[in-house]
C-alpha cells in the first residue's frame, strides 16, 4: 500500500487501490490540520472577530462623530451633556467659594460636584464604532462557528495545498515538474498577499461605500451574518484575483502565449484590470487603488515570463552545446582507437585464386554442388 509520507516517483506504477489508499491518507492529514486550526481559531475567536470588525468600527466611528444614525445622535447628546456638566461643575466650584454659605451647605455643594464628576466620567469622550448586530437567539453562536471555520480553512490551506501537490506531482514528468513546482509554490504567497490587500484596501472602501450610500434615508444597522459573509467573499475574491501571475506564467511556460504577445496587448490588460476593479465595490479613488496593483501584477508576470524564457533558451543552448561536444569527443576517441593501415598493406594482401581462404573455398564448392543437383 502507498503511504502519504512516502515519496512516489514518476516511474512508479501504482494500482487503483494504492492510489485510493494514498488519497485517503492525505485526506486524513488535511482533516487533522483543519481540525487543529479550527480548535486554535475557536480558542481565539474574539481576536478573529475583532480583526473582521475593525473596518466596520472605523466607518461607523466616522458616522457617529457626524451624528448619523441612532448611535451618532446619542453620541452628540452625550457631548452636549458633557458641556452642560462642565458648566455645572464650574458653577458648583464658584458657589463653594462663597463666604456667605454655611459649612453644611458648602459641604453639600462639594458632594454634588464630586457626584457630577463621577457621573460624567462614564460618558464616552470619543466616538466608538458599532459591532454587527444579531437578531436570532442562536445567531451569536452560529456566526462565531462560521467565522472560526473560515479562518481555520485559511490557516490550514498551506497543509491542504501541500498534500494536494504531493498527490498530483508524481504524474508530472521531470521537465513538467520543473515547470509546475515554482508556480505551485507561489500560489499560497499570492493568495495571502491578495487577502491582505483586500483587508487593508478593498474591504474598508467597500464598507465605507455601502454604509454611506443613501444612509440618510435609513437607520443603518449591520447584521453579523451578512457582514461576515460579505467580508469573507471579498477577501477570497482578492486572493483569487492575485493568482493572475500564476495563470500568465503557466500559459507562457506551456507555449500558449509569449512574453512578446503579452507586451503587445498591454492596453487590453489594462482594460481588463480596470474592469475587474470596477466590479469590486468602492468609489473612484478605490477603483484606482485596485486597478494599479492588478496591472503591476500583470507587468511583473511579463518580467518573470521573460526571465524564464531566456533561462530556458540558455539551458537548451547549453544542453545542445554539451551534446555536440560529447558527440565530437566520442568520434575523436573512436578515430584514435581504430587500427591504422600501413601504406603497403594493400599491396601485401594476397589476391587471386591461389591465395583464397580455404574455408571460403569450401563453402563456394558446397553451394555449386547443390546447384548442379
């Protein structure tokens, strides 16, 4: 039986049962990695939820400072209370300095000022963002489990991809493996880069756009499950979009397109990048911020494809040169080891019937006898 830990070569021949056994072992490893990641993410679910809530916090904090929504109105009311409380405390302080007051009255004024100071200390001085709201009884639990599973899948992705590559790579020839390995190794890094770009650039812009769109006509409350689903789809989409270099390099390595053709069609690539960015939510500035990285990825793909093409050409030339040199060396060695005939050797060879080989003469005579019969 094949083992998931055993390296299988291209020349190895496995039965169907061996392939199924290897697939089962690799699926078990993926399931164990996903379960471990799920346990760690469930343990740190508060930190993960805070990470996803930060873009919403930032945007709702701006809305709160501007007095939009019920939370913004409450914040403005609180700021008004703070202003009134500051004036009241100043009045209490001035009243306590009045010499006409009795000692008991002055003590009561001081107590009231202290009580007022304690009360206003609980009023927030700065605007805070909102957390997503839940409506169902079990929604906090189900939403937490869903987000934990999303993050567990992302964290276990390197192990899952490694097992997938290990299962598929034995089918590749050594030349195909030399092409596929760099491309497959770049997929996780590009995916992480796309997720980070989506989190720091695309997701905040999307939240800002949707939260401010016609917000004066609605009492905006963000529900937890739809918000987290939207954030996950946005981050996943950016992770997949950042796989463009892998697709371009695969196409050039397979000979479908050449770097020269890619350079010639730059304008179409720019339009395609802008079209992809236009489908993502955001304003004009966000559109530019999303288009530029995508086009830079395209240009980087062309550069890498050109470097690989030149390297392959240099390798092919070196192999051809080495093969030619080896052939010449073999020919020279064969010439050196061949016996050299002397100038008079041809004249010294016996000729004529008197000098024929007796064995050859016997075979000829035996053939003539059969013909005469």
